[in-house]
């Protein structure tokens, strides 16, 4: 708690007179809710094992915030609170102390961990689409890379093939059926590589983490804004749309062990399409629009690939809470991908 006292003092907040509570269910950054008199804040310590250059995050958010303030001042953008010295973040001495930032708490708002219905999916998809559309005039290439190769499917596939050469041989044998499926669907990687070479696909300001918990809702379940901007980088629309499909379509999470429970909800898929298109229809090229369904395949395949690679590499990245945890996660995502592909004709996509 002493370190939090020192951090809050940089913002002019006396921790002795403030209420401090752990907050949220995020797995990457440690988060607290701060009550200082009538003011409420969110304090986060950035996980520097994941984000090795936290200052890049601060720089990106500041640049985007300034652009939105200049061009779309009515847009609800949750900008970090500056320290009394005018800084975006607080870097405490010593690696163990880390990098912190303070955000205003949006009153009368709430977030969701799962998508309960199509209306929620529509609201979230529209918010992420609006965020990208409003930043269409911003130079995406001016953003710093906060997670190198984060959604580079070619890189992830190379990690997979390296694991097959150097990883745990017993685990490779046990994963034979999933490995075979990943290899049989390598065309998803080839399609991504074609996209990278296709001038019809625009590099845009991309959120890269569009799960429902990164949208704030009001008491009427209408979306207010998007949050958690750490992964904002240049990218393709398939990253944001694909992550929505991966996390919104099923009623169960990537942790579900009973694969018979994994289904794709048609109404939620269509809500994502309608919500995103409500904002982005005029922004997407015809070639991009034809790859809307592919976005789901792209992201689900990549996550299956990453879980399987980590399993073969003895769980060095994600870790494991029980034996074969990442093998189960990989099987979960492969099943989700299979369910999505089975619905291609129903969803009027190819």
C-alpha cells in the first residue's frame, strides 16, 4: 500500500483520506478504484512483462486524445488524468514498482464480462466501429507499437512450426489431431498474407482487444464508449471484427472444457455486422467487406494456434492452472472455428 500512497501523491491525492479497493477482473494490469472525496478514479499499474514500453502506450493515447478533442470534441474519450507535474504516467523507481496511470471513473457506467444478447453485441460493435471511423483521418503509422507482432498471423504460425521442431515431443504426440487441423487450415494464414499485400486493405487505428468488457454501458444498456486503449496500434479491421466474433459469438468462454456447449449464435453474428456497418460501411472497401466473415476465422484460428503452441512449449507464455490447460483452450477454439465455418451458408457468407 505504501507504493500506492507515493503514486497517488503524484496526482495530489492523499491516500490517507482516500478509499482504495481492488477493481475488475483484468488479467494483465492490476487495477484499483480510488474514491477521493466526491471524485472517483481508476488506478492501474501497467504490466511491464507484457507491455515492455509503457511510455509508448501513454504517447499513443495522448496523440489520439488530442486528435479527437480537435476534430470530434463531443466524443466521449476517457483520457488519463495528468500528474501535478503534467505527466501522463507515473514511473516509480525500480522495476518492481512499475508504471502507473490514473483514469477518471465514468459515473453511472458498468462493463460486462460476457455478451448476453444481440442488442449488447450491436452496441459494442457500433462503438468500436465509431472509434475507428472517427480516427480515419489520423495517421495510423504514427502510432508506436505497444505489442510487436500481436496480430501477425504469419509470425504466430512460424512460432507454431518452431514449436513442432523444438517443443515437448510427448505433447506433440498427444496433440496430433489438433496439429493436423491447424495444418489443414493453413490457407487462413495464406489469406492473411494476401491481405497484407492488397492495397484495398487499409491500415487503420485499431483497438486490437474488442472484448465486451472494453465497452462501458449506461443503466439502459446503451454503450457509452470504448476503454482499455493499451493495444491501440496500426492494424487491419479484421483484428477488431475478428476479436468480437471470437468473444461474442459463443455463450461460453475459451476456458470451457465441454466442447458440446460451444455454439455460434446467429443473431449475435448479425448484430456485429449491423452494428459495425452502421459506422464503418462507407469506410470499408468492397474487398474488405468481402472479408468480414474471414475476420472471425482469422482471429479464432490465431488464438487456437497460440494456445496450442504454448502447450507444446510447456506453457511458457500463458501458464497453466491444471494439466493440459492450454491443450483444452486450443481444442475449445478449434471447435469454435469449426462451428463458425459450419454456419457460413446460414450467415450468407463465403
